[in-house]
C-alpha cells in the first residue's frame, strides 16, 4: 500500500483545525468539545492514527455521543446549533485519527465544510473570515496534492515543489472567482440565517453593578476592548469625541460604597426621561458582548430611549426597558449584546432634572454618619462662602485637580477611603475625585450625585467606538433652573482610556476591518448588488448648488480602465508563456506516442485510465515493460505539470528505449513512429 504524502496530511489536518476554529471563535462551544478536538488534532499532526485498527468501533462510539447531545438539547442545557457544531467536531476528530485513505480524506474535508457552515451560523464575525480563508487555502492545497499523488506511480516520489506554484496560482484564481460570484450573483442577506451575537473569546468588562465600592486599583482603565459602537446624527466633526456617556447615577454613600434608593418602574418599549429640546442628538447605539451589562448607555443628557433589540445566540428579539431611578434604564431581556435608539439633549441645554420624588431630592444632600469632619471644613475653606451651586462645584473641581494626583496604583480596601484620599495619599482615580467633589458639595448644602458611564469616543468609519478603559465617574450638580449639570474633578488627561496606545491602535484596526467585513459581506444584500451595478453605468450626480466637488472620472471609467489593464496583462502573460504552452503540447504528443507504442504489444489503457494508471497496473503485475514505462511516466508528469519541459530530442530518445523494450518482448512487433 502506498505511503501517504506527509505534507498533504498536515495540510488536511490544519484545514480541519481551521474549520473547527471558525466555530470556536464564537465562544459558544462547550469546553469538553474544545478539549477533545484539540487533542485529536494534535495527535493527528504528530502522525499518529490510533483509530486505524478499530474504525468501526470508534465510529460506533459517536452514536451514544449524539444521543447525549440530543438529550442535552431536549433538556434545554445546550442550543441545537451548538450541539450540531460540537458533533461535527467529534466526527472530524474520529476521521482524523482513522486510517488515511482517499475516502477518509474526503470525509474529513466534508466535515470541515460542515464546520465552516456551523461557524457562519454561530457568529460570522471577522475571526470567522480568517478561519474561512485558512480552510479554503489549506484544503485546496491538500486536495491538489492528493490529485497529483494519485497520478504518480507507486514507489515514485511526489513532485511537491514542482506542483506548489501551479496549485497556488489556481487557488488565487479560485478565490478571485468566488469574490466575483459573491458580488454579482443575486443573493439574500446572511442575516436571514445567521446568528447575530456571539460572546467571543473574552469576558465582559463593563464594571457596572448596583453599587460602587470606593478603593482598589483602577485596572479597568487599561482595558482597550471596545464595548460600544454609536452612530450620531448630526455627526460631530471630530475624530476624538470629548463627551460623557451616562450609564447610571448613585445618590447614597455609606462611607465606603455608593448605591441608589430608586425603585423599579414599569416596563415599556419607549421611555421618556425628560422633555426634549429643539436640537437633539440622535444615537443608534450597539452594546457589544464585551460590555456585559443590561444598563443602557447614552450621551448626556438622555431624553428619550427605545426601539431596543437584544442580540442572543438564537437570534434578535425585541426587548422592553425598565426604569430604576437616577436616570438608569435596564433591558428586561438577557442578551449578549443590545441595539437601541436614543435622543439626548445637547450639553449646556437647560433640562428637567428628571423624575425625582422628595425622598430622592433629600438623598442628594445625605451624608454618611461617620463622615470625617475635616472634609466639611476643607470644603468650606475652598468654596469660601460661594452660594451658587455651579460656581462652588467649579471651585472645588479646580482645587482637586490642582492639589491631588491621578493614579491607578492603589492598595486594598481601607476603612475610610475618602479620608485616605483627601488627607493621606492625596492620589486616586476617577471614583475618588468624583466622590470627593460630590460629598464636599453636600457638606456645603449643594445637591449632588455620583454619575458613572464612559468618557470619550474614537471615530472609526461612520461610528464612534467606546472602550472598556473609557469607563469613568463624575459628578452631577443640581442647579436650579438648569437641572443636573456635569462637573468633572478628574484631571482632563486621565478621563479617557489609559491603555497602551499600541494596543488601542491594534484594536481600532481590527474594528475597522471587522466593520468593513460586516458591511461588505455579512450585511451585503441584493440592494447592495443593485447599487454596485448601477454605479457602474449611471453618470455621476451633479453637486448641490454652492458645493464644490473634486471632479473625478465616473466609476464606470475606472472599471473600463481596470478591464483594459487586465487585458493588457493577460496578453503579456500569453505571449510570455507561448513557448512553454507549445512544450506542454509536445508532452501531450509524447504521451500519445507512448500509448501507441504500448498498443503494439497489446498494452492498452482501460476505460478512464491515464498513462499513470497504466504504469501503476504494469508495476502491480510485474510486467516486463514496467521498468521502462515507469520513468517515461514520471518524465511525462514533470513535463506536463512540473514546469520542466522536454528538451529537444529528449522525447525521441525516450521513445527509442521503449521501442527496444517492446521489440525485445515481441520481436515481430510492427514499428511505430515516435512522433
């Protein structure tokens, strides 16, 4: 039995691993499935096939595993699609560890295709695209080498180096054709069948909870993961957004921890927190799985929120909202991510303070029982008798920014963290600055509360991205006639994310590519195809009066230029390769002459047999012509596929050797022409 080519098996196994990875990147496969497939793949790459001795027994073991997955789905412990993807991984693992035959290779790659389909159903995100491309390239190379290996006579080496270049060129053409087919062939949107949300490979990082405990290090500020995407109308003309994204507020501080006394309200699809304004900011916000909370986020100051969708592993569904007091709204439905609409009042607009009852108003002045008296004395000296709330808040904010340092390196919990910050360490992060400002204002009779959310936003394409490291805390001061006004005591340089610039750049690059992938592939619809074709034919639109536009050639001109360039390039390739193509025809004439010479002694190819098959048959039969035909076959393959053409006169020499061998076998055999 022929020993399979080692490189082909490695490429096949790596292609299978890429297909499984396309499902694994969704983060939804069970840990046991990940472990089993990883072990099987590692064993296969080491060249071990332990299931080759008992293929039927190991295949039979898949039956009870399928039953266990079915029961898990029926009991609601496992999603149906996740179970199917897990089972596809198990089937591929069993085939990887079985005997390497042509049938096994086909079954392994078929299981890979099924896993690619499963990956598209689970997420279809950018990492899936990388795995898809890896599978396409590796599987194509493995299939190509398999065809060449089958054509080479037994015992002869496979010309791997010679065929890799033609195989690579063929893969490039295949991918190009697939892209053209995707763009031009009428299709439906992937979202008809795709699952919108996947938890991904990381853990949620928002940091939102029902309480805020003062103290500890601010590790979240160094996290570059994107938790929020927002499209704003009107769009700000800036790359870096200097804005506050409000999540929730806290009105009660017990000396170490903030909480809220608000009670849950009714569940509604749309919520109005306060009257709107003439010029509101519209936001279409998507909370990503990295966010990990059900609290809505909106630009300050939110007025109306609604039209919410929860992205779950089984699809998208409408969800209602619930008020919890302090401007906080939560999604009722659990989801991996969310999408919703918000209208916010622009900064500086006089607004209604919101729906506050008397108890909540009183709580804006509440102080902990054990508050250090030095805090009130310090606040009084800084405020200096100021009676206007906003002016007093600005005085305290400027003083805190001047006298105190920002740091993320803090120790563990202490008994009185605010006292520790103001009189001992004189350094802290945003929660310390915001808590100090809020409590110092309250000691002077000014109503204030702690606000938490995010600060900043980086423009990528048409959206703004907010990172986990942009998490922030600040102060809301209640100003009569104006509502709650934001005052931030944290030094401006430390309000946004404090992660490494290189990490942020890499994450931004990834998000840009991911956005292009989703826009151009996942969300690519029949309407997009029509727009693409229309742009190739219709004339450019005239600019609006008063607006100048750079006069560029229409898109159809660029398309025509590309076609002309491609035509010139292919003409050059044809002329450059004309001589090798003639040599390829020479190899074809050579094999025809070989087959005619063999026919003189009764050796003819059977139905569907090639010269390689005839050579292999003669070798198996120990035919006297086998030692002569085998090198002729190898030389033909090199000339036809291996980029090593026949030299002038070489075909005649080889055919003369074959003629002598046939005449020695049958001296009376008629002569055959060598050309």
